[in-house]
């Protein structure tokens, strides 16, 4: 298992992917797409690899599954940027 210390960039990527997941799920309900997981995976893998690698995310099944099912805690969203390092993300 990999544990990453939260920072502003990591939180931004997790937010982007979880927001894309919410949109993809809505798109399934209106018939725009049939597979929200495929949409989310494509979105994640389309992010620049040097950016995701820089923050510690990997392009493997364990990492993408953790991100797909992750719900960002309210405490993370309410924390000051300089205190984000008290939280961790695991995959």
C-alpha cells in the first residue's frame, strides 16, 4: 500500500477526478454514456503523466480503484493549504 501526504496539487487532482466521476454518473443516468468507470479512467489517464507522477500517483489498477471510490473528507476541503500535510491518501 502506498501512502501519500496530502498537498494542494494532490487534493486538486483528487477533486478533479471525483468531480469527473460525479459528472460521468450523471451522464449514465441521461444515456450519454454507458460506463462511468471507463470515462473516469480515461480522464485520469489523460492527465499529464509527469504531473501525476510528481505527486505520487501511479497509473495502475490499485491507484485508479482507490481514486474511483474515494470520497474527499470535508476536513480536507476546509483545511488551510499549509495544514494539508496532516492528512494522507492511500492506495
